[in-house]
C-alpha cells in the first residue's frame, strides 16, 4: 500500500522489489506513482514554457538575447512537452493501472515497466534540451531529432506489445470500451510516430510533404491523443459517477466512427492549397462526420451523470471529466466547422486555429488525464488527498484561466480574419491583436499557477497525506476510498 510509495520517495529503491505477480496485485503501485510524479512535473513544465512563449508576442525582446530561449526554440518545447511530456506520460502511467484491472491479469512483460519509465523520461529530457539548442527535424509535433526519436519509438513499440499481450492473456471475456481505445491508440501511434520521425523528414519534398505532414499531425491528435484520452475518461467516468456507463453500444459507435472518419481529415488545414481539390473535399466531409463520435461521447458522459450530480460536487475526478466533456463538445464542433471552405477563408492563419487546438488538446484531453491522476494517486498511495483547497484552486484556476484563453483566441482569430478579408495591412492586423495576446498570456499564467498547486498537491499526497486505515484482512489489491477523489 502506501509503504511502497513511501520507501520509494523517501529513501529511494531498496532491495529488489516484488512485482505484482509475486504480491497478488494486478498492477505495480510504485511504477504508477512514479509516472504520476513525472507527469505532474511535465504538466507544469510544458505550460510554463508556453506562458513564456505567449509573453513574447507582447514583449518580443523578453529573454531574446539568449539563443536557446528564443521563440523559435521554445515553441516546439511547449508543443512536444504538452503532447508527449505531460499528456502521454500521464496516459502511460494510467495504462499500467487500467489495462490489468480490465483484463484481470498483471501487465504482460511487467518487468519492462521500470525500464520503459526511465527510457521515456530521459528521452524526453534529452529531446527538450536538444530542441532548445536548435536541433529540430522541422516537422511540427514531430520535431525531436533522430537520436531522441529512436528510443521514443522503441518505448512505443514495447508499450504496444505490453498492451496487446495483456489483452490476449485476459481472463475477462468482455472488452470494455477503454480497451478498444487504448489498444488502438498504441498501435496507431507506434506506426504514426515512425512515419512522422523516420520517413517524413527525409522524403516527399514539396506539396506532398505538406499533405503527408497534415496526416501525421492529425494522427497525433486524432489517433493518439483522442483515443488515449477517451480511453482514460471512459474508464474513470463510471467510477467518478458511481454509476454504470450510460450506453456501452453508444461508446462503440463513437469508437468506430472515429476510426473510420479521422484518417481522412489530414488536409483540412490545407484548403485552397495546391493539394488536389478532391482530397480537400474528402477531408471536409470527414471533418463534418466527426460530429458523430463527439456527440456520442457527450451524450454518454452527461447521460451517465443523470441522477448522480452529487458526485460532481464531491469528486475532483468527476469535476475534471465533466468540464473536459464541455470543452470537447465546443472544441470539436469548432474544428468541424473550421474545415468548411468559407469558414477557412476567414480563420486560416489566425489565432482561431490556436484556440481550437488548445480547446481539444489541453481543455479536453489533458484535463481528462488530470482526472485520472486525481483518481489513482490517493488510492495507490493509501492516503487522503493532501489539501482539498489546493485541489479546488487547481480546478477553478484551470477552468477560469482556460475559458478566458479559449474565448480570447477565438474572438481574436475571427477579428484577424475579418480585418485581412477587408484588406487591412498585415502589420496593422498584428498590432490590433496585442491586447488579446496580453489577455491570453495572463490566462495562461493563471492556468499554470493552478497546475502547479494541483500537481504539488498530488506529490504531497504521496509524501504526507493522511493515511487511510486498511481494514483487517484486506486483500493485497485493496484500494482505499479517499474522501475527495
């Protein structure tokens, strides 16, 4: 229980530990808590870099005399840090908790877990340092240099093998929707990461490269972040609501709609480009059809909470899941309509697109990963949440700060597009955006403060939270029930 976590964090690893298969547990508590701690760090680090990047829009010489802190060096650190550092690290850790519990068996090749942890986090650290030093492959969301991409790809392949092996060995006959999403996410991503980092930067010049990059970057969002985030949310949603999922069949409709339509949306940011017209049309149609999986998710999530809204008040995972579902609906509806040709004439190359990407990646999926972290950390540590007030501040600073940022970027983008369509000079359109950029920076700093309080709270929970009494004779896999998670 908590003694394992305390020994790890207070005194470092001791004698060779007993793995889950030797202790009767389905999962490795120590490993998962390590992932939660690492994810907490990256989820503070990457948005903080983003706040520095945002400040440079108004204060262009801020830290500009230091080459590795210039806008062009830090922006990829922010993007890769949120996607692969914060979100992905949290999801990998939660995978080691979710998959064994849904399959009824310990993780396949369980001893790989700690090796993967160090390969992943050291690889990320080297990657961010490399980006700051100017080593960049030039592919957005695929910017890690080759010496970082190789170990990351190895980790993704090892994780895919672990998930597939665990599903194959499962004792539970039914495949819950979370397993559909997580299994598909790891398979798709192992393939897509190799494509974006080992093929795309070294072949397909010109327009073909742009078209294929559109596929890669949307596969990162739609075939990794989306299914992985939905897998996490679908698992913790019924637990947070203390009710069964509203509709398992509806969740599978959403899964297959995502799997069928999302692979075709890659060029919807290249409307009116030299890319063949018919591929643009297919991307637009597929983007509109993505409304189907979005509506299934929103209906399922809010349907599950009908009659259980008290849990929304008492549970921080529930709070983060529900607000994430609201952002998901708004962001994805925005993304589908953004693909329409007339809408793209107005919004392309504006901050409307940046607002959309923040609504989906951070507002939805990072927040859902945060919900999972709030669920597992107190239970695996065997301790109460260290501070309810810190958690409340984390939630409200995130909601208020992010809502202001999303609204600000959306309105700003529409104004930019309107000015440019009216024939305004580009420099004048940029000058008019300065107040909006400043508000965006303040909103981002607000979110960063909330994240720092929240993830510090989780760390303190592991270290100093009040111990939850364990009933006499409790099994090895007993999970206590904290008050606020």
